[in-house]
């Protein structure tokens, strides 16, 4: 590929919020061009994305192979991803899956948290977990990348450096109070996410049973008994704010120094001075994760903010694509 050609990148599920966000990011990417892959009949047409409409193809192995797609993004439910990923891998395309189909490592873990059997278990061990700040060496050569969930992305970027540094008093427990905009629930209509249910409201859901919990545990190194995670729905279209509480003997400056060492070379993690906290506006429509810390009398609070459609989904998927295809990691994202 010369400096003037662009690699075609297929997007399955472009009707959804994460898929549409992917197409928008890829449309301004200097090295790739999006191709819309239709995998189901729908009367719903995507909104205009830019002046030149992306090419559309049937989502079949034959059309993907004929078009020479370098990578296929699956912005689909887990059951669709389990069906499509093996087909795309077989014809030589790299796959970046935005569902939870390949994140949990084993079929047993998947069945426990998703309440259904895994239909492509042979791929679970192969899939690279796509959190670049911790998994970059596995992502670059991978054929299959499991894009992380939005809540675990923020939680693990906040927790893992501190857990590994040993500054959290784990026996006292860790509380992760996580709040998300409504787009995190996807575009499929439901009573829970309808306007009248969400507007002027604030609610918790999936208490102790959220599917993102095992991702946090696997990456952070915590045990299930050490973490209390609660997801809550905000009356916003997008954005995640996680407030994480724990006991520590470290100062705010100590915690900030741990983060500085961990993220000194990371382009998408931004740190706030002690006592200052990020908010959802600071990360809206970006691929950044912003972190703020505060400590008092042996107690610590870490605030993590991301855009659930950016660093929590489509932005991070493009970051993973850049690594997998050998592009500048920040291409199309800054």
C-alpha cells in the first residue's frame, strides 16, 4: 500500500450507535476508508455521515474477500459476533469485535455472565483483549481483538496501576460507582431507555450481575469479593463517569505519581492535579480517559471519565485497528 492509497475497513452494525460512531471516525482517518457491511434487512437507513457516502456491501465472506478488506469491525450483539468472526477470520480479515463475545477468556466465564453457551469457544484463547495501555504487545499481531466494554475501560485505567503498586487496602474493599449515558445501552428500543423513563430520572441496574464485572477483575487483578460495582443510567446521550472509593495510606501526590509513571507515554490518558476532577464534558467525542484523585484521612477517591462511544467503544476500536495494521496509534483520533 503506497502513501496515497487507503485500506478498506468493513463495519458491521453501522446502524447502531457504536457502529455509526465508527463510520464517522473512519471517514476522517488518513489511512483507511469505511465500507458498510449489511448483515440484516432493515428499513432503517443510517444518517448522512459525510459528503461521499461509504461503499456498501453484503456482509458475506465472499464480498469481504473480493473487496480486500483489511479489517472488519463487528458492532453487533454477542451472538452475531460469534457467528461472523470465524467467517471473517477464515478468509484472512482481521476482526475487531465490539461485543462481549470474546472478552472473558473461557466458555465457562461467558456462560456465567451472559447466561448462554459460547458458540465459537475455540477463538476465546486466541482473542487479544483490546485495552492498548496494558495489552499493546498482544494487540499488534492479533487476528481477533476483543474491544473492551466501556465501564471496564474506565475502571481498569483507574485501578490497575494502583492495584499493581500495592497502595490499595484491598481487604477494606473497593467501591466503583459507575454512571453512563443512555447510548451505552444500544439503539434497540426498550422501555428502560425510552425518553419518559430516562428523562428527569437516575437509576441503578444489574446490581452484582453486570456483564462488565469480569473484565474489570481479569485486567485489574482484583478478586470478585474485593470489588463492589454498580452501574447507573444517567439522562445523557453519552459519557461515563466512575467514582471509585478505597482505603489507602498513600497521599494524592503518591497516587498521581503512580499514574504518571504508568501513563507517561500514553497518548489517551490525561491526569488532573490532586483535588481536581474530570467530568463527562471534558471527554465528550474524544478517545481520552481523564483521571482525577483526592485523598483524606486514609480514604481515596479516583474519578475516571470517558466517552462511552469514544474510548469506551468506537474510538478504542480504531486505536486497536491502528496497532493491528501498523498505523500511527493516534491516527484519526486526535
